[in-house]
C-alpha cells in the first residue's frame, strides 16, 4: 500500500498574461484568442528572478510534516518533464537535499514520461519504501520546473507552461489518500517530430486516455460513478470537456480551477490540484478520486491513479 | 421554413469561407472541397481546427457554440459546416 502523507506546493505570486508572452512564443493574435476562449488560459505563474532551487525549496518549506522526520526519508524522487533543466554541473536536487538535511537519502530523478512522470514518481516511491526494511520509511516526491526555453514554455496549440513546485511525503500507509490503483500506457509510436505523428497522437488522445482511466478504475475495483473528483493535468479546458463527455463524468467535478490562472505546471499539476480540491472541500474522508496525467513529447504516456481520501 | 432557409444559407456561406480559409491555414496549393476529410485527408489538427472556428467567427460575424462539437461532427468540411450552421448565432 502507498499513501500520500502530506502534500505541499509553492506557487510564485507573479503572473504573466498570455498576451505578454505572445511575442516571445511566436503566438499570432488568433492563437492567443484560442488559448483564452477555448483553452481557458489567461495567465501563467512565473518566478522571473528565482532559480529552480528556489521553487523546490519553496515547496519543501511548505511541507511542515517533513520537519522532524528527515531521518525517515529514505528516498527523494524528483519528477520532471524535461531531462535537462539546468546547465552542468548545477544539480538543484543535490543542492536541495543538502540544504534541508536529506543528504543521507537516495535522491534521483524520473523523467522520460514527460508530464506523466509525477505519477510515475509516486509509484516508484511507493515500491521503494515497500521494499525498505527500516521502520516507517518515507519518500519525498518533488515536482516543478523552470520554464526558460521555448520548448519548456509552450506546447504548440495545446498549452502554456507555468512555474511552480510541489513536495509530497509518501508513506507505506496513512489515514488518507491511499493509492488503490495505477495504470500507465506508454506509447512509443508517438515518438517523432513529424506532423503525422502529432496528428495521430491528437486523434487517439481521448481514446487512449479514457482506456487508461478505465483500467485504473477496474484495478481499483470501482467505477467512474463512484469517483468524487478528478485531479487533472492542467493542459487545457477544451480537452477535458471532450474527455468528460467520453467518460460520462460531470465536468464540474474536475478540478480545473488552476488551468486559467497558473498554466500547466509540468508534473506538479496533480499536487497543486490536490491542494485546491481540499481547499474547496471536494474530498471527504472515504471519497475516491482520480489523478490523471498525459506526457507528450518524445513518445506519449497516459497515466491514471485512483486514490481514497 | 424560414429557419431552414436561414440555416441552409448560412451553411453555404460557411462552406465558401471554410474552403478558402483552409487553403490559407494549411498552406495548400490545391483547392479544398466540401467532401474532403478534415483530419485524415487535409491533416487538420485539433488546434488548427479551433483556429479555423475563430477565423470563421470573425469572417462571418457569428458566434459558434463548441460545447457539443466532437470529432464525429468533423469528418468532412461539409460535416463541420452543417454543425456550424446549426450551432451558431449572429454576433
């Protein structure tokens, strides 16, 4: 069993209206209008003067449940959408572990599932601590990236990335947020820069994501009717409207609050939306909920987890 | 009958505008016809499809309701024109 013991986020206060990004991202006026009207995106979170370490540190500082439990943390798993996020030899993960007293932990990064790597990190963390023979071992899952290159700022026609970070303490068990099932479908055929590959991904997106959600629900022994909320990836509104029609799930129970104001915060979306769901009172003890992510880039990954709050 | 005539008239205007817009948006040398398949034949992506709707709204001074728009209504240029003609209001 894997459980989320605590979730914390750090979202910088600065916001950039998407119109101000148009020049930098080569967006035409009609594309800006498309992002606002259909994708529901008006601004993104940004920390112009901050570093990657500042973002990650912000999240761990907000994770009060970590205080006094540092020695129990056996693993630090950093989920990233991009393989390289800082020039060599900088290593924000190592710097962070030293700074917060976790240099004894085994720290590494999971990537290559792009924005679905956040769910992979929870799965890996759960497996590692399950096999660990110390008393009540914990893993710290981190997410969050700096949007400083063109590719890391824009998913053309789909989404604009925002900056933020999340820190999540994972234990073998816990009173809330117990992981019931995980399903992940890695599709290597969508690895390529050709327009036919992108078109194929777009065409099959809903079918493949719906299938992985149904697999996760089956593994959890539950159905979509028993799901209280979906914590989505913040890719855009229109894709969730269409996915909800395919799933037969009410769009109002998908936590889309942050799509318009933060942007797609890489692998941290799930955790950011977890905080929002709790703040809005959407999750009551015993409620089951879905966390859904898609990673697109070199190949595609469709992932879903079912939790019980 | 009036509604039907209005819808039919709008559909014709949508087809005319859409076939011209698609040539420009997709940078095609050859003309686009009503029977062409938007995704499989013309290679229209979801995002370009949304851009196309916005361009049509501006050109025809209409507002298109996309709530019920799905791939099923977007097989051919004509299918999409029918959807637009029955799911739009004047701006």
